[in-house]
């Protein structure tokens, strides 16, 4: 498989992604024995829960230094000194130092990660998602999940890697009149190695969906769990939220945030559109602008 690459938004250059656990992922997804273990590894919360306990323990502190020194981790932005974190998961779910991420104009990225846009997707027509063809209705899940009205949608998929800051936020001022809807599912990895072998994970993994009311119409935020993510924690409260307010966090593992708006409600930044049209992800960071409401863009 050719190297995994994404666009560095600041330089425009291509970066080869550093994959934590590359060997283990290849065993799980590229060998017969590994695939026979899927029901144990990914089919229930058990394996992820066990990993969660390990990474919550004080003995896990020794793993912090390796992650903190991995290229792209940006550990210098952490709220506290590295030595003061008492477990790996405490560091993994760290907050940022105050003021280190000033909010950009418009709609900002709700998370750190690698962003890919899918524009004008019909709710029932398959759209490409890392090699799969899934519809929004499938991603939103079975009966009991939020209904998806007719029409077209613009979708931003933000894939988090272990090196990323793992808290996620509201990308704009909004209201959340209903609690999150939880769709139980599996716990496959969302790393590209796994996505090439099991590309349906965004419609199979556990998801938590929140509908937001904004000045530019409805906005859905879908938090997708993955292998090692024993818990998706929603930390917000109340119905009114300012841009940048914390929404929640993922515990250890790769994860994904999917942001969905009515087609044309947002004008996504040109570089993100161009890179996505070429099939390339762009690394974005929480707080930086990714789009502006069309009414604002037209002024």
C-alpha cells in the first residue's frame, strides 16, 4: 500500500502520516487470523473497555512521552506540563492552554484531524467515504435515529489520529434542543489501513448524533467511536452554545467527527474544496476557519 498522505494546510505540501500501531492494524485487517478475531476485537465494547482501563491506570504514564514526542502531537499546547499527567488517558484527553487556539472567523473546525469534504450528497444516494459508498441515512442509522429530510447536504469528515487533540467543540454559535442520540455499533479502527479493508465503519461503528440549530439552518454533528475508544464523553450542558464551546471528548483511539449541513448553506474554504476534489485530506485544527455561512460570504 502506498504511503498515507495528507495536505499540510499551512504549507500546501504533502505529509506522510505516521501510523501508531501500524503492525497491529495490518495483522488485524490484512491477515486471515486477524480477520477471524474481528468479533472479539471490534464486535463489542469489551476489548475497548479493557484498553480503557489499562490507559486509565497510573502505570500507563510511561506511554505519555512516546505519544508526546510523535511528530504532529503539538504537546506544547497542553493545559498542564507533561510530567503532571497521572495516566495516558488523562494526557490523551488533555485540554489546551488558554488562548493557544484563537477562534477564526466564520465556522471553525470542531476538532483536530484530517478533513475531507463531500459536497451535494443526497440523503439516500451513496457518496464516497474512504472507499465505501454509504448514504447519509445509513450513517444516521436505523429507526430511532434522527430523520434526514430530503434534499442535498454538504459533509465534512474530520478523521482524528492518536497524535491529535481529542476534545471536540461546537463550530459555531448554536442551540441543541434535543439530547444526543446514541447508535450502538462496532469499534473498528478509522485509520486508513482499516478503512481500506473495512470501509463501512462510519455506518457500523458506534455514533452519537446531535442536531444543532444555527443562523444558517440545521447542522448535525456525528461523533464516531473507534477501536480503543471505550467511551465518547459529551461534556456540554444546556441548549445555548457559543462558537468554540467544548462539546466532549474521545478516550484513547482514532476517532471521527462528521459535520453535516444543508447543501449551499456554507461556503467551505477554497483550499479544502480543491484538496477534497483531488481525493486528498487536509489537516485542520480546532479553532481555524473552514467555512462561512453563505449569507456572510455574499456580503
